[in-house]
């Protein structure tokens, strides 16, 4: 089978590998669609601590079951499925605390290699996070299960936010900013969104944003949007350190900042202690998702959300570097790789 390996930044190699055989509890999936992701773009441009190089590449996918190992009852060859690339171990201290997204073995047990003709799903993922694809979803839409699960975790799960009638600010108009927008509108929050490209602000308007603004006018826009009070919630979806720091300028007293966009390792930000203490502002990181978030994301994709606008184009495996070059220039949101 053909599989893309990320050798070093900017270099992807197409390798011809043997098709893996599923052991007990495992499932072999023929990939029908894999999606580019911000994490993959970071890895492509400068490497990423969670994506070893050289190594298999890609983690958002859906497909058709090619072969099942022994002891599989719920699935059979030919089934259309969607999955995420991780599942908790259910054995560690964090799993015992039900903090499944912080599972100590989550990242060492993950699967990479969605940019390939086949991907082998290990038993812990089959048991917890593999689902039949609803027939109303395309394979591309189904492959959004992973990023949407992260966004569901950001909004629903860790934060248990009181969103009805609230005012939210989303910083960032990438796919993750847009998924936050769709989910926040669904929950009844009024949304101000900011980003650099005017065509993306137009998309945000079309998708229900109550107000859009370029970053240069964010101070004034936030004042107008909230009558000078500040928003209830800020969702940081860029991972830029200066943006992390500036978030605190836009949140009201008692409000909450959710840091979704991960920044580089060993970097430090500073916050105004007066605002943190006397204004009781909460700063909360959001990482990954739990199996319950995946279940919610599946329902949202199946029943409510319209997400096909996030896919900006399609490429075969051999052209995989093209979408990453486009993304690095800010062209397009997500691309589908069709093996
Ligand atoms: Zn992703
Ligand atoms: Zn665990």
C-alpha cells in the first residue's frame, strides 16, 4: 500500500509498505478521505513534538472496513466508518479520575498514518472511538470527527459554560475558529469573531457570526459588541503567544478565557495580576477530547452541523505537499487527501 511518511520538515516521502494484518480486536480500514489539520501543518513546517519524524503522517480520516480481526462483532468488512486517532488506556491515574483527555498513555497509544491507502485501528480505539458513518455524511465530512471532538471538549465538557444569552469572542478564523462558531451559535451565544483575512470574515458572517472585525479594530469592536463590558468568554484559536496575552483585554470581570490553540513548548506568557485576581478571570487550557465528546461530535455532524464549506479542495496521496504549501500561504481551510 502507499503511505506518506513525514521525513523532516517540508519533506514527505511516498512509501510502498505491506498492508497490515489486523490481530484480535483490530480493524483494517481502507482510507476514503483524510484531512489536513493545523497540527499537521505545524509538523510539516517545523516539526511537532507529538509527531515523530521520520514517521507515518495524518490523523483525521474516515473509510471503509477492509478486514476485521477476531473478536469483532459490531463491525464487518464493507462497513463505512469514522474514527478518531486516540482512545484512553482506562488504566492510568488520570483515567481513574475520568480525565480521559489527559490519559498518560493517550499520545503513546495514538495512531498516525491517515495519509495512506490503509490504516490499522488498534483494539482500544475500536472499542471506544470507532463508529459507523451515518449515510447522510460524506467521507470528508465524517473525517471532521476528530477536530470537532476537540471543539466539543473546549465548549461543552471541561468548561460547562453557560452559553445561552452569553457573548463570546473567537480569535482566529481557521477551521477550528469556524467549528467554535458553529457550536457556540448552536448553544445560543452571541459571537464576535476576529481574523486577518477579510474573505474569511465574510465566511464567518455567512455562518452566523453576529459581528466580525479585523484584529486591528478588535478593541473598539469588543466595546461596541458588549457596551464596554467585555465578553463572557474568549476562545483563543491561534496558538500565538501575543494573542494569548491580549485575550485578557477583551474578557469581562468574572469571565473566562479558553486557550484552545497550543503554543510552542517552553514558551511563557504574562498576565495582569490585578485583572486575574480582582476581576476573577479564569484562564483555562483545552486539550484534546474524551470519548463522550466524540459521541457528541458524531451526533452534531449527523444531525445538525453543515461543515462541507471547511473542505477547500481534494488531492491524491502523491500530491500531498501541495495542500500543505497552500495552507502555509493561508490559502484554503482544510484539504481532503483522497488515496
Ligand atoms: Zn487534527
Ligand atoms: Zn489512561
